[in-house]
C-alpha cells in the first residue's frame, strides 16, 4: 500500500518538489543518493538520503508534527 501511494506521489509532484529534486540529483556526483517519496515504515517522506540519515519535507505542515516526532525518536530506521 505504501509503495503504491509513494509511486502515485512521485508521478504527481508539486512544483516545489520538482525543483528541489532537480537540485538534489546534482548531488549524486558527490556521493549523496536521495530518494523521492520514500516510504519509511508508516510514513512517506518527500526526500530521503538514507546513507546520511537526512529527510527533507517540502510542502506544508499537514502531518509534520506527528511525522517529526516519529522521525526524530531513537530507533527510527532512517
């Protein structure tokens, strides 16, 4: 279910997400591999670089409070 939702979100990105994705892809040459609309357990984050444990959320604060609490707790798999 999460993978299908993530796939849908990748196909329907906002203008801000498209612009940021274009810039994040340039970082690959420096060894940073970002994934867009990456499922992490029960959440889907806009962008994630798992090797550096970095998550970027772009648009709004719809569920940011819950997601932020979950992502910053010890033991989160990012």
